[in-house]
């Protein structure tokens, strides 16, 4: 087999291939040796070859023994992730073996199936995130993928079917119109307190607000990176004044508050709500 033909084969497989597969496709041991000598292939580990220009993350996962998975696969697609998960998540299939390598901090996944090299599907990655990183990370990632048009109805049903029974309600609670991951987290946490919110509500004279609670309390999340400019601050203040003039109360929370001081966010919402209902703080 000519080196260019072998290179084509590996390229079509995503840039990484088992030596055994290449042999099964008709390459000889001598062909492979010649290609390695010509730097057309690199040996990632015993029996695994890669194109030198192959995706570095795919190569590292192959060194570890499988394919890019879970949070790492979603991160590549641009799906929003609630925590900065820097480790490489690798799917080895049901019985794949982990191969030790220098500097390994990989998170190994062993969910059912036979792993190849490359990147798992978005459906599999979402299901993996649910079991690996929990309800909140999954929920925000699922809404983000939906919002970005990355998962259609059939794929959403597939994700739901892949979750353990206790997590399926998360798919039922999800919406395609959450404006940011922060909104997703806020909505999920309040739903656990039994609080249901109206989302993306248009209030005449004010505009579209993130959430409306009890028809009277506006919740706004500030998950935008460039939100601390003076112009934005003025706009927010003006919006709050417009809302107040119409009898609404506004609470604003940013990423840091929701992430690090949730108890404060929760206390603020519950107290406002109690007052609105003529509770002890009325
Ligand atoms: Zn994982
Ligand atoms: Zn590793």
C-alpha cells in the first residue's frame, strides 16, 4: 500500500488508528514502517498510529486509551459548562484498558459500548456529563446545546432515555430559550425550592426580563462578560426604575453571587417573596 493511501485511510478515521486496523485494510508491516520513517505517521503508543497533524486532544485521549468524552467533548463543541473542567475526559468503552502516560490527569469513563478513537457524539457526551458532573452541570449544558440548535427532538429523547431515572426530570424541565447558563442554574435551583418562574417575560414599558416571579418580582441575571461597563449599568438602573414605577421589584444576581453565595441569593428571593405574599416581613 502506498503511504498516501494509508494516510488517507487514517485521515478518514479522524487521524488516529490502530495498527491492526491498518493491517486489516491491506497495509503491510513494511508499508507502515516506511510511513513511520517518512514521518507520515507517529506512534502514539504500542499499536496506535496518528497523523502528526491530528487533533491534539484526540491524540491525548487515544494515548489514554479511548475517545474524547463528557465535558471535554462538549467544551470542543462550544456548549456552556458550569464549572471550569480542565481535565480530559476519556471514554474507554465497557472493558477498555487505561494506558498510563506521563502527566495523566484524565477522567476515565467506562459506560457501555466499544470505544474507538475520536470524539463521542453530543448525545453520549451529555449523558456522560449527567453521571460524571451531576444535575446542575448537565442541566445547563443541555439547555445550552438546545439553545444553540445542536440537539433535535430525537436527540433530546435519546439523552433522556440514557439518563438514570432520577435525572430524567431535568430534560422535562429544560427549555430552549434560556439566555445564559446562569439563567439555567438559577431556574433549576429555584425549581428545587418549589418556585416556578415565568421566563423571558415581556413587560410593557420595561422590555423582556429574564424571570418573573409571582407576577411581581423581576429576577435578572448578569451572565454577560462585558456587563460591568458604565453604559450597561445606567441601562440596568433605568430599567429597574421603569419597573419600579410599574409596581415591580427587581433583584439582580451575577455569576459570582450564584456560584459562590447561593445562600444569599436564595435568602433574598425568599424574603422578597414572603413580603409580596404579606408574610412576616411585610
Ligand atoms: Zn466525565
Ligand atoms: Zn490519561
